[in-house]
């Protein structure tokens, strides 16, 4: 698992028990509610903490601001990867820093904070725990590297391994870290992000409330209002992720955090769909009507409980969760120089394919022979759902976003995928949680074909079919119109 479980302690008033594992799944602690009196005591303590939280806020800045190069740009770096200490509010605090390989002092980088859970540590976030690099910074570091290595990551250490934010001291700590980072490194100050799980999610929410002009977007995994929200009136791009079975911080807590920014961001209120209990899947909903540049997205899941890394189809978890891709897609939608400038690797293709061309970033993909759209069957977001042809209707299951890593994303965190990493003609083309592997990378060619980077085969409408429901597969490139596609 991505966390070192023995070090993960829930707040006072909660206890953990270990459930019987499913076959092939490693046992892990499952938090459960303790006695009502203990919970009441926790609530009373939190009420005092919230009353003491006095972090200030500013007026929102303009949306879509250009890249803002920090004071550290154009200078030799004074910070490097590793653990650093800093004085803040009269205390010595620490954080772990990850600077991209081949750091360029003239390139303003995206900056992402990763806050740990209660009882966790900065090292747990930075190292990825037992899942290592694949789960470092909740899986975002791996995706950043695959997307061109254009991100600086920071894992702060909480006092007593938590984020009580007494008198706003943890918000001030974040301010002090930012000042040091922006002075010592080349940071794009318009692309600063925060992510965190559980108590770390609460801290991320507190920062969104207190520093709406500083953070471009935040991701709150299974959070609650534990670290305060002062004043909590400015808009911030917000994504919340929460499990139906969360018995530590119930999903109602996550909905309440989300609704703060539904209101602040001017989104149209709704009760977004959530998966049925027992479905072992997830649903991602993007709110409508939000102020330009201030989206709100809600990702609810059934399966794992209080967990940042659920996996569809089981009550298990791990680094190959869909959550990393959804959050990374949410963060990287914002323009700025912190984005990647590199592209994915390429492979040779059949002679019927000519030089590659840059596809538009998002929209429908339409078959030349059929006039129908590349469609996720039944709008089913489960991994392994096969892709088909269907009448174009503008629905989300027909909207494909091209990334600089060569992916074609749908539903935010799912990728067009050659099933089981197949490289032979007839391999089914499906959707799968984005994982950065080469069977999820595609090349748009100037002759209209789309080829798999790993296989070199073409995206093909089976048996030259043109009807609704025709399945999509990989096939040897032959120049047929059933292998030619256009963007719309």
C-alpha cells in the first residue's frame, strides 16, 4: 500500500480494527467510529481550534493570469532536493523538497504541496510509503515526470504529525515556505497547488479558504473542516474526492467542503451523482456554471473507505488508483509556464502512416468512414470498458483530451488503453485509469490515423464497421478510411 500503515493514526476518539482481507489483498487497518462520548470530546476540541484560527485572506486575482516568474528565476538555485528547516511563528519547522531533474533556473515551474494525514509524515508523502515512487505525492510525482518533469514538489511536516493550525500557524508556515521557495527557485507563482489526505485534506481546505489568491487549485482527499476556514469567501479551483464507505470522516464532511467552493466559485448547485453502494466504482462530476477559471469537480467512490487510493472493482487500494490521474488532469488544465514542454517517446509505425501532427487539446474524435464518434460504451467509467463508434452527441463519454504525454483522457482520469498492454492486431481498445504506461500513449499522424506508441498499430473500427456499436481495436495500418479520424 502507498502508506506505511503502522504510522497512520486517526484522531483521538477513533480506533482501528483490521478486517478480514479479500483473497490476494493485504490486510490493512480500517478505521471505525468509537463511542459517541469520545467523538463529542473530539468535536469540542476542534471547536476550540477553529475558533483560534485567525489566518487572513486576500481579494481574488484575475483568472487566467500569465506565468508569474518568482524572484528565484534567472539565478542560481539556493535550494535542492532534500529536507529543509525554516523558522516560522517562533518554531523550527521542516519540509521535504523535490526539485525536477535537469532543473532550469530560467524556467518557472509549477509548485505542488502534498500534506500528510494524521500520524503520517512528510517522508511518507515524499517517499510514497510501501508503494515507493509510484505513490510519491499521492501519485502526482510519477505523472509529472511522465508529463515532462515540470513540477516542484513540497511535503511539509506537521506539528505532532497533524495540522491543528492553532492561531493560523500552519497557514503562516505555508506562507514562509512559499517565500523561501520562490526566492531560492524559479517558481511560476500563478501555478501553486495543494493536495492532502484526511488531516492533510483539512489543511489543504484551510489554505484554499485563507489564501485564495495564492493557490490556483486544490485537491482534497477524504477531508473535513478540522484546520479551519478563515474567511472562506474567495474562489479557488477545487476538486474533492471522498468514499461512500468512509467511517472516519464521513462523505457528508467532504460534501460540505465542496459546497463552500460551489458557492464561492459561482457554480450551479446540484446533487452530483454518486455510485451505488456495492458498485465498487467511482463517478467524477464537473459542476456547471462556475466562474471562468474556477471549476469545481467532485469524485465519489464506492469500495475502499477512508483512503486516497481506491481501486475500482474491489475494496482494495494502491498506486494504480484512478485518483492520481483525475487530480493531475485537474491541476494541469491551467495554463502557464509550469507545464511540460516535452512530449512522449515515439515508435516506428507502418508505412501507411506519415509524419505526426499536433492534435487539438480536447473534443470529439470522429471516424472518417462512419461519421460517428469515438465513444465509451454506455458512459461506463469502469476500467476495461471497450470503446465503440456512436452517433456524436457532445456527451462527456465522447470528449477526449490530449496531453503532452501522448495520452487521450476521458472523464478526467481515464485513458484510452490497449487492453493488457496488447501489441497484436485485434487487441481491444478500452479505457483504464491513467498510469503513464506506453500502451496509453498515442500518435496523431498527418494522414488521419492514430497509432499506439507501444504497438505501432492503428486505431481501427472493427471489420470496417460504420454502425453504432462498432467496437474499436488495434489493427495493422492499411490506409483504410475506418482507420482515419478527425477532431471536432
